[in-house]
C-alpha cells in the first residue's frame, strides 16, 4: 500500500483513500488500484471497505476533494506512461466516497510539457485542495533521466475553477530541488494551507545518498509581509568545552528573505560560562565558511533557563549555526535554535 490521503467528514468520520498493488504475471510489475478505509479517529483503528478496491486500476492517489456533494479523486495515472514510475494526472468523480467512480472522459487533466522542459518526464503524486473558490494543485514535476533515481524533481503549481480544467502557473517551478543542498527530488507532494502560508510536505531524495529518502517541507508565502518560524538545531545537551557540528544543523536557504532573527534557548549549569553561537555562511549550502559570519554571545546565568533573540542580516545564500559550550565542567541542557524569517 502507498499514497494515502485522509479526508474528515464530521466530528467522528474519517475516510482514507490509498493505492494498493495487485501482483501480475512473471514480467508484470503489478497493477495499482484504489482502496478505501474508514475510522472514527485519525489514529484508527481503520476498517477497510468490504468491496475494495473501489477502482481496479487507477494509479497513485494524490488527493480527494468534496465539491458540491461529489468526490473528486485525483491520481497519477497511468503509471509509467511518461517515464519510469511517472504519469500525467487523471480524475474520477463519484457521488459517494466508496463510488462508483467514473473516470473523466478527457483524462488526463494535466500533462507534462514538451521535451526539454523542467517537467518533461511527468508527475509523481499531486495533491489537490479547494480554497477560496479555486482548486489548487501542487505536484512533483520531473526532468527525466534514463536512470530513474537520477531524475530531477521540483514542485509545480496549477489551478482550476471547476476542478477539471487546470492552468499551470507561468513561473513554475515554485520550489526547485536545487534549493536543498545535495537534493535530487522534491516528490510526492502534499499541501496544507494556513492563512497566507502554504506548507508543502514531500519526499526528499538526494544526489549522493541514492536509495535514501527523508521528509522535507517547503513554505510558500502568498503575500507580503510574511513571517515564518522554524527550528534549525535542537539537542538535549552539549557537554562542557564542546561545540555542535555543522551536520547537527539544518541548512537554511535565505532566498526571498529580507529580515531574520535567531532565538537561542538553553539551560545553564551551576558553573556555567557564556554560550557562543557561531553563524556560518555558504554560497551553495554544502561548503561552509571557516570564519563566522556572526558570533552571538549569551551571558552566563548559572542554573537558569535562558532565551535570547538576535537580529542577523540575511545577506548570504545559506547559513548554519554551531552552539559552543565554553564551560569547563557543566553540560548545557535543552538547547534549541529557532530562525524567524520575514520578507
């Protein structure tokens, strides 16, 4: 099973649509159908619909929108038709969550652009949600490579007023995989909008760590001014006379950022000395300067929990931070660094 999407309908009614693979013949990679399950809580227990699959062959689930009493099911289908494991986007509509679903007669509803474009290889999952009278679609668009794991995948956006006819954003992609140092793909996108901010959660693949996948998030601001707060370093403790490594900190890309603060929190020991925070800059997010961009100092306050916020100029491409415990005997406890980004 893969590619699950949850929709809440009422205080104690949850539906989850998911893709399940039925094994085929000896040389058949399998057929991906769509299943449905229900629960009274998002934590389960989930009960599968007794007549699964609700669709025998309809690819990877991207999202489901309930619109005017009907259920719009969006999937990447047919899988492999534009590139290995990639597809155009298709739609099926039903009057009930369990169907029957009717495939839109003019599928696919979104196709890759011509060879040479950033999304010429097709799409992975794409979530569609309805907000302020518009259907919004965020999708992983692929720059195809003969070896699938080397395909480049960034995030594109398309919109529709009827849920069927989608228009791609003219300035796509909206999130480029190269923004993540060593990143190879932002794929299988799911979106969540809160006010003027859109959070895009996605699978993150790497150039050098082939076979490894993490969960990444991109934040899009739909208006100015905006402000986003995010953790970049959190650790339980730092021993006396030790400094965190650069690998402990998440890389922070400062594109489109005009102002920034760093907030440092920690718990001093009884024989503490001032904490130093070393801000390191980088032009590519991979190689960081050996000289500090800024050195932030938090005065010693023995046996107390402290917090201090510093203004830092966002005049470089990337930053990371290292926290140094200058004390000789006591460890620092509950150390965290948060960045607040504005533009």
